[in-house]
């Protein structure tokens, strides 16, 4: 019996390290309306997937999903995606999914046909142990957008950065 209790306790404790902070999913649901189909990090595999980063440049430079293309949010323009075929599988992400949903809506309006919003954004991605990179190197740093938003990053998994990197 003691062994069973220890095993269950161990499993509960280790599963907590791979999860988002309490209330994360509920908070995301308040901001993301579902106007662009959501895709979970576990479903992002496959060939020829194009990741578009809809955060600001300092967030992207801190870390991003491997081979992601920076498109920004405030300065997003058609030029950022004009070389991408309209039938490409595109996954747009930001911190939690709000900005990427807006960019995804614009992509759909521009005629892109296979567009997804990364559910929970790069916070969910990194909180669940998927790798992030700066340049070509793997990193544990994730830009928290701001100090108040940083609470949604699992600091057991990542190192939080806010503000511009020096």
C-alpha cells in the first residue's frame, strides 16, 4: 500500500511540472474566441508546417519555435507572407493566442486556406516541454510579454525574460 501511495504521489508531482500554471486554460479562453481553428502543441508535427510568430521582435529574439518566421503583430503586412503558398499549413502563435488569432484572421482574409492558431501560444508550447530557440541554439528563455503576464509561464520549465534583451 505504501508503495502504491508513493507511486501515485510521484506521478502527480511529476505531471505538475509539465502543466500550465493553475487557471491558464481559463484565462486563454477569455482572450481567444476561436475565429481561427486552434491546434494543440502535440498536433503540430508533420512536414512542411510553417510557424509564424506574431509577437514583437524582442519577444521573438528571446526565443521562438524552431524555424519560425517572424511576422509581428503591430507591423504585420502582406509582405511578411507574400512568398508563402496560400495552401501551406500555417500555425500562427504569440504568447497565449490572442495576437496570433488576429493575424490568423488576416491570413484567412488574404486567401490562405490551412491556417491554425497555436492553442495557448508559446507559453503553452514551452510549459509543456517543447523546445524553443534563439538563433540556432536551444534555450530555456521565454519572453513573458510583461511582468504580470509572466505568471502564466511554468518556471519549472523555462526562464522568464521581460523587457528588451541587452
